[in-house]
């Protein structure tokens, strides 16, 4: 299977293509005017080839459309992601999340990565039993902690709506001490303006979300949303409107069945007191 281009490049390419379409120019006409081959311009629009700033400026002139943030987006798309220096691939989930402005995440088994403590995430990584060096393991922890900083970053903020199955709160990931710390951390995180924390209670019984966890990521400038889901041997990035919309409807349905934020916090406090006790 061919490697998917980095999301930043695909997102930029989609904006450039939309500009061309609004200008009512065909790919052939635009390529000739820009002194490019048709295949070269097509690869730029698909994110397969990097677009340089000079080309993007020429496109804005040709299409008679000026978008002030497009040059900065071009610079960002031309650079490797910050996570690459930690040994992670440039086309995974972080590639997409870094560009997102808001995330809706439904979790059945684990606390969302953006809300995990250091100790909890280490227990999760260790449970996967993957072949990795100590350095790779530590890098994974560092990357996840860096991702969490956006929840409190006033300049590049990320809004999170986390919908957690009640069973997640009771599962002793890493043992009693680790879970005690994790639940305390959830209570603190719930106070952040960028975080909405909701719990789907056990008393609900069977529900439509039991087939699996998923994440819907949204972006600024009304760019199309992305559905992300993991399975036993990999993950999927889904951008088809019908599937993304179906996932959004499911998330809203589950949210309507969940406890409200105050009652969710009260449940976490109750589980903390009854199951994991004081320190």
C-alpha cells in the first residue's frame, strides 16, 4: 500500500485545489499558466509534492484570490513534524491532531491520551508488549506529554470533548496507586476551559458505541473533519463525508446518553473514594 502524504501537505493541497476550482480553471489551464506540467500540479494538489512559497504566491495571483494565512501554512507543510525528531512517523495520528482545533474522542478501554498521567501512559505502553528500545519508550512518553500542552496553550489551543465509558474509571491500569493519581488528574483536567469531560454510565447497559472507540478531529477555516479509529493491526484515517458524518451523529447520540459534566465529576469522585481510597 502506498504511503499516505503527510496531512499538512494534503490539507494545503486541498485548499490550493479549491482555489483553482473557484477560479474556474482546469488543471491543464492552471498548469500551463504556472509553467508546470499537469502531473506536477496534480501532485501538489494531492499533497504528494511539496509546494514552495513562490508557487503558492503565483497561484494566488493567477486565481485572483489572496488568503493571508496560506503562506504560513505552506511553510508549515514544507517542514517535517516536530514529532519526527522523536522517531515517530510523519503520517500517523499526531500528524492530524497537530493541525486540529478541536477533538471529540470516545474511549472504551483507556483514558484519552491527552488526559493521561505519566504513570498511566507508561502502564498502557508497557501493556502493549511492543518491541521497542528504552529510548523509543521514553520518546513515546515525551511526545504524548508534549501533545497535552495544547490543552493549556493560549496561542495554539486544542479543545477536547472526552466521552469515557465508566469501565475505564474502574480498570486498574498500572495498579491502585497509578489509578488513584489518574482519577485525581481527571478531576483537575475537568476544570480546564478547553476540556469537556463526560462519562457514559454502566447503568446504560448495551449502547451503540460498544463496537469500538473513535476520534473525530475538526480544523480551523471550516476544513473537512477527519475520523480516526484503531484496530488490532493498525489504524484508519477516514475523510469520506458520509462516514465522518455518521461518526459525528453517533458521538452526539452517545453524548446525549452520558452524564452531564457535573455528574461525571461526581461519579469520578465516587469511584475514587470507593475503589481506590485515600493516598
